[in-house]
C-alpha cells in the first residue's frame, strides 16, 4: 500500500485530495493540525508520532525529523543497500510528500515581532521537501496547491503512481520553493 505524508499550513483543497488518495489506496501520514483537519473530515490518518513511536515535542518544533520519516523518503527503491537498511530498521517507503510551508514571508513582511517570526521559520517542512525532491526518482513532492489536480490525475491514470516527468517538474518547483523560503 503506498504511503503519503501530508503536512500543510494551507489546507485549501487538502481534504478532497486526501479523500482521493485514500480512495486510491494510500495510507496517509500526517502531522498536528493537518491530521486534525483530515480526521475531522472523516479521513483515516496515521499521525506521524504513531508511525515513528516518538512524540511531537518542543511545541511542535520536532515532529518529522526522524529516521523513519526521512529514511522512508530518501531510501532509493532501486538500491539494494538502501532496501536492506529500510528492512532492517522497519522503514516504510514514503511515496508522496505534500507539504506547504508556514507562511513565514507573510508573517515577517506583515510586521510581526521577532519571536513570532522565529517560530514561523519552518525547519521540518523544508527538510521534507528537499528530501522528497532529492529522491524524485521514486517520490512525488507537492509544494503548491495548484499541482494537486495534476498529481491526482496521474495517480488515477497510472495505477497509484506518477510519471518521472511529473516528479522531476515537481522537484524543480520544490527546490524553487525552499530557495525562496530561505
């Protein structure tokens, strides 16, 4: 069963896409507010802390920075050593990463105080995005809500998968997004 990780500050369209992923046979992993929104919409979600066996800590500063998450994203599916390490450590492959970052630019540009700006400086999100973009040969990364529909169309058309062409385009979008965030 394919595994998708969803973590979104902008939840526009997310519930409908999550329903589509669920219908396509994906298991959905999610974090904090995203998990709550999906659960409230009646979508079956595995919270990241349940998946990793490690709680979200430090007021949410540490949630996805865990080997079971990053190993699942970065594990090269065609590399026998990676596959052996994943098997040895119980790491499930994560096939789809949907992340949009905290609205840092809006908050910092809106005159928020320094401490607020620091707390909206996303760490885990860019790490997830970069990991998925790096392994775009196997992982689809979505950082822009405008890309949800094309991803869902490909998943429907390609038996739960996306094409390398789309994954490469989305990886470029992801790198551009994290560069702009930085």
